[in-house]
C-alpha cells in the first residue's frame, strides 16, 4: 500500500504527542538530545499528475514551515522533469520539537523546563555548592536560572532529576505563586530537619494546611531527593479514634462517647471482653448497652491503627463494614494488627439477600487479601464478578443486623 504524504498538520500532531509523552524526562535529564525524524512520503509522479494542484500545495506548505529542518531531495520524473520535494522533517532537541508542535505545547514545555532548571539551581545552593539562586525566583521562565544537572552533587542530582520526572505534571500545572511557595517550602524543610513544628508555624508566606495537603506529593518527593529524608520533620494532627462504651462499668469518668488521640485511648485502664468495630457512625450510635462491650468507629482505612491499643488485643473483636471490596480490604488490614477479628454479615448469603439494594462501588480495591477466611473470599469474589457492587451497611435492616451482632458476642454476654 502506497504511503500517503504527511501534511504539516499531521507532523505537528506527532510532535505534540512526543512532547506529552517525553517532556517530563526532557526536563529531568536535559532536552538537547531528543530527535524527532518524520519521513514525509512525498507523492509519486503518478500521484502528482493525478492531483497537480494538491501536490504543488503540499510542497509549498513544507517550504513555508519555520523552525524545522526540512530536508529536500530531487525526483527525476519522465513526464514532469526534475522536481525538488521535501523528504524529511528533522527536529533536534526538546525546544525544537515543542516549538514545532504548536504555541500551547511550546509554552507548556517552556514552563516545565525553566521550573526544572530553577529547582536544580536552587538546590545546588542548598546543598552547599554556592549561594541559592534568588534573582529569578519571581520568573520561572527566565533562562538565567538554567543549570546543568551535572553541577549538582552526584546522587542528589540523580534523585532530584527522578523527582522532577515523577512530579513534572504537577510542577507544570502549578500557578507561579504555588511554585514559588513550593521552592521555599522544600528549601526550608531541607535546612530544618526534624523541626517538630506544625504547618501553621512555618515562616513561609502562602503556606497553610490546605496548601500542603494539595501539594504534599510534590513536596515529599522533592524534599526526599534534596535531603535524603522521607519524613518532613513536621508534627501532624494526632490520630484520633471515636469510642462508645456500651458497658457503664467501663466508662472512664462516666463518659459514654469519646474521641481521643490513639495514645491516650491506649493508656486507658479498661478490659472489655468484646470490641465492635463498625465503619458506619450511625451503627456505632445505634448499639444498645451491653456488658463488657465497647464499639469503635473504624473510620475506613484508619482501622489498622487499632492494633496500637493494648486492651483491644484482650477482647474478641467483631468487625462489620460495607459489603464491598474496600470493606474486605479494611478487614484484612485490621487483622494485620488485631489477629482475633471475626466478621459479621460479611458473607455471600447476606450480599445476595439484598441484591435490590446494591450500588456500584466507585473505586474498588483490587488487591489480594491473605487474612480473609474462605467465606469472606467467596463473598469478595461474588462482589467482583457482579461488577464491583456495594451493599452499604445501613441498607441491612436493624432488626436483622442487631440480633446477628449480639449472637457473635462470647458467652455469657450474648442475648
């Protein structure tokens, strides 16, 4: 099959796709080496004779292209004589590829390239190789701040390059203000290891808890590359867990319902015989008084933290979550810290009894879970085979759920 001549628009689209695919690597490791060599497939003599106007317009379109190395060759045709035609479009270097791809691609690449260069220049100074570059901090597109990655210190240069590649899209999409804040935050954290401060205390304009939550991945990646430390050295909010004491004899200071830091709950002098762990807060509130029992709000994937509470280990732990893949993933994680966990209403029979109440699970968990029982694995398999469905805890009638929960309580505390 005869190849069709490549139009300028088609070549630009190939360049655009190359920019999207490789620009993070170019920014991380340098953009001088990339080459995009596009074979243009000029028309044959017969095709040119069949559509002379089209062939002439195609040649002219390539003659008018700026910013690309268009290489020409001669065709000696018997009927129309010797013709000069474009044969290849060769783009050398990331700048040339991005410029040829179009204004938007060129502008986006310039932002990423210059921000990567500013990071290298800034953190070369932080590492002691010279003063920190500040002159261009307000203009991340200023070529004056470009630096050769080789000027950084060995392993750190490689780590920083890898971090730039990993977080390149986030770096590119940040506003100028957010990127400037990012540079200041990473630099301050690198210079103040294990500060023990809270985010609110950082002396950096524009930093707050929401900002760090939104940009934590980039901050942690760049900080680890520059400092070699995973931890940011900041204090975080304490892990807090909500507990209802169903047995009046167990209530600390007479309190029925408390939310407290994990370490404070761990220090309580209580010895329940059964601990319910529920994902649904309304279910936590609905439980009646019960001798020897407490109920804990599992709060999703926070449930594994419960293994740090000593008095839970001495009790029978009864878990009930949503019948979906996340519910079983949480159960698996809970058992990693609390081996003595029994599940209730987490079986295929319960799932199928309420088929009409299923809803789709938005983001199903796709892992494998070695801590599940055979019955639990069967239920999980059915959930997945039905298209990742969910039976929410609250959909099961309370008059059905409560007797089942109480039947799971060890003697002599059951109904």
